C-alpha cells in the first residue's frame, strides 16, 4: 500500500510538472459584468463572482478567493493549467499545490502582458497582494524586472548587453513562514544557484557565484573578497579543490572556496602553498628549513632526494 501511495505521488508530480511546462490559452469569460461594491471590484455572472484567472474582453485578470479583483504585484499560481482558470464561486475548487509566480497587474486590474524587461515599482511588503480599492502607498523605488513568455517574472540566469545576471529563484524561509519577495530580484553578492522546482532539489549540484554588489553583473576570475581570494570559473561558478592555471596549481577550500596558503594536509599528504597560493614543487625553504616536494606537490618524507636526506617531517637533514 505504501508503495502504491508513493507511485501515485510520483505520477501526480510528473503530471503537474507537465502542466506547468505547457501553458494553455484559456477562453474568454463572457456573459457577466464588472461590479463595484464596497470600494471593491468584482466580475459577476448569474449572481456568482469570478475567482482566480479570467480572460475578459481579451484582457487577463485575477480575482481572489472572495472574488475581489487584484491590482499591482501578486504572487499567485500560474495560469493556463486549467485548475484555476474560468472559475466562479459556485464551482468546486481542486486544492492542489500549484506552482506560484510573481505577476504585475495595472491599477485597472489588467495583467501586464510583457515578455521582456520592464522598469516597475519595486516589490515590497507594503504594495503586494493588494486588491482594487485598497489604500496603500506605492513604492517610490523603481527596479528592473524580467518577464517570461507567460508574463510571469523570470528567475535564474539572464544575459544582457554582454553580461550575465542572476534573478533570485528563492524567497526567504522562516520557522513557519515563507517570504517570496526576493524572487525575481537581481541578485547581488554571493549567490547559490539551486535547482528549484516546487522546492530545492538537493540531489543536484548548487554552485556558488559572486554578483557585483552594485550592478549584479556576474564576476569571473580571481576575486579578493572579505580578505580572501576566490577563483570564479568562466561560467562564474566558484572553484573548489585543486585548480590549475597554466603550470601552477592552487588549492581552494573544498566547502568555502577560499584560496589556501601555507601547509595543507590533503589526501594523507602534506603540501606547501606559497603566499601567492601557488603549490610548491622541488626544493623550497620555509623559515630556516629546507623541504622537497615532488612534481605532484606532495612533500617528500623519510627518503633521499638528489643525495640529500629528509626526515619524517620532510626537513632536510645534514
């Protein structure tokens, strides 16, 4: 029975992802009219209120659970799946976990149907989730947002004018809450690129990237940040572990990515990384003592090199 339940969950997940991948064009809602009541706006047909997504006279609107028409920034389920399209409050609603995205509606309630970048009022806790007639202070700050082919705010990587930018995929999770405001905003500083569907897929790699704190432009190459050196590959992904540049090897912390110097014990062998981070090979001096490292960088110990003996610490002994 447990196996059957699990298979049903997997099947439903695959089915819903299929729905999300293909947006359906839903038909116009006809036969009703917009009604203003108690400083709110509704669309009424046969004494029933429209709820959720509707296309009316060729324009797209969204109405909340109580039928109130929304305006401004809204974080709501995606449209075109058939599950929240063309519904009225006299019809049953299938309560399933549909994927949500950010959309922007004008003050007339009409969905902004753009598929490129737009400069709009910044999303804040004060101007999101509002309905027609509700008093709120629009944000004076303007920000650039990028929209996908289904008029939702884009997330992930976007390329513009020769530069890569990262649009946040995730909000901020609290103990018992989730704040989606950061989603779609241009990321700044250190950012980890998780594989996200309904949640984070931790079975897949999630590299770290560094975006310029002022412009959001993805950085590459050597970067000195917080008094430490990091190397960002041409893809922007932070390098970890051994990294070769020309004939020189460096070691970047396996988890943090910061460049290491001095003595490092790695894979049961000792290595010496100069102040530049470059791995030492051959004979080298640390303080008053001489050591020898093979071409691999591993320290020679308890052996003879070029007729000279080195002890168990790798130190040359006369």
